[in-house]
C-alpha cells in the first residue's frame, strides 16, 4: 500500500468502522475480493466511463487482467464461485479501487453492499436505499438529496410500443449509457438510410430480420472473406450496424412513438406523483406497462415502511446511472444543493449474474459509497 493510500485509510478509519458496523448489524458479511480481476466482465458489462478508465495488464497465458475499477462485479464473481450461489446472501465491502480519473487520484476507497438471491425485489430495493441513507449518517452527513429512477419502466415502454428490435436495442443502450436520448430520437424519427450504396444487397437480405439472423449472415460473409473484424469493429458490431441501416431504410421511427417516448421521459416529481402520471400516460396511449408501474408503486410503499419520507425523494423516468448492467431501480444520494457527483449510488442488476456465468437468473441489488467524498463532508459538518 502506498503512503498516500495508507494516510487516506487512516484518515477515514473512524468513519469506516462506523460504516462497516452498520452494515454488519444489518446482516451483511464482509467480502474482500482480489484486487486483480479478469478484464473481460468490465469491458463487456460496465459503462463507458469505467471501460475507458481501466488499468489493464496481461498474464503469461495471454489473459487480459485489470485492477478492479469497482467492487460490484468482483463481489458477484466471488458469490457465484461459492457454495451459496443462488441462495439469498448479502455482503459488504470496503477497499481500494483503481480507475483513471482526470485530475484526481486513480486509487480511492469504495465501500458498499451487494444483496443476491432475494425474490422480494421491492422490499430489497427499499432496504438498499434505507441502508444507503444510514451510510451517509455514519459519516455525519444528514442533509442529502435522493434521486431515483427505474430503467425497467423505460424497457417496458419500448416493449409496449412494439418497435423494431434494432430501435429497441439502440434506445435502451442510449438510456443506459446516459447519451442524449432526445437527440437520438430526433435522428431516428427523421433519418432514412441512403439508397444505392455498395451494401444494398446485404441491407435487402436483412430486411425484417432479428439480431440473431443478422449476426449469422454477417458471420458467414466475413468467414467467406477470411476476416474477423473490419476497422476494429467486431462481427457483432458490424451486424448491429447493418441491421440498423436495414431498419432505417424500411422507414423512420414512427412519430406517434416518438411523442409517447418524449412524454414518458418528461415525467418527474416525487414517486407518488410519478406513479399517477405514468398511469395516466399508459391509459391515454393504451400502453401495457402496468406491471412495471405496480413494481414502482410497491417499492414506494416499502420505502415509506422503512421510514423514508417519499415526498423528499425525487423520481425521474429519464434518470439513469450510465452502467449497462442495471435492470430496474437506480438511485443516487447527493449533497443537498451541491451535488454533481454522487455520495452513494446503486441499483438493481438482475441480469448480471447470468452474464457472469450463472446457469439461472439471480436477483441482485446493491450500492457503492464514495468514502472520501463523505469523509470530507463529515469533517466539514463537525467543524
């Protein structure tokens, strides 16, 4: 451990002890994953900000490794490798993570909780938010802003609109990556693929195809050509591009769908207000999204039961955290009135476990605590 990191840990020791004690009292046992991790899961499953900031190396066998940039995936991998995989289990952690951050230290402390295997999703979501609020209290920080969202609602909306699969993937990817959705929606609404290009035959062959068929066709074509990638793009990326162009050639994103998506993304307020607005939109636009709205409403009820004042919770349908493995509830806690960067952040990621190799789906939800940011605020509040 470097002198800087040792001093950092010493400076946060009292706060960290209080934090870990609160996690242990809530029933979450300590997990200490290896610092060196396989790079592939982070490259495939994390957000763009994490992928481009990895510290990478290669072992003698050629496997690409990285210093862990986050602890969610490492804790999940250890859980899946244990005899408890598939069973309800909860873990807490505190340790250094490593990622390039412009103008800031690339090694910093992260704490948090991951909960696996609980089927009572709404209750588990509410528990994560309640424990996240307790984490800020452990640092002496009480005045926080709660921002929440739910990517499952956006996914349900896109499914209800019955868009072409390529549009569904593109819009959901944009939402998860926090790219400007409004700009992309406008482009999809107006854009049509140029005619008469050199790939006209491929585009025609893909008309109406799904991603599996497109991938098979492009794989065959590239195999015949003896190529594995073109210009650094993988077969899957090329197939997605061809499929997108084929879909756009068949017609732009319907304007009625565009209007509904924009109205959906404008919904914001406290959770109860949002539920009412969502139900009104679903009824008026004849959208089958009741199950996703019911899940949100159930979560709000469990939040209230946990003592959280839901009137002070800000919910937005456009809220996303930029991590591609999130599947439902997402949240961030910010310093009230001054919070570009979160103090605590987390959410639900029910598909990550199968992506990491689990033969069956395992529900999962958790959050990370930015220890150093909270320590600075805690010191300020005691000054």
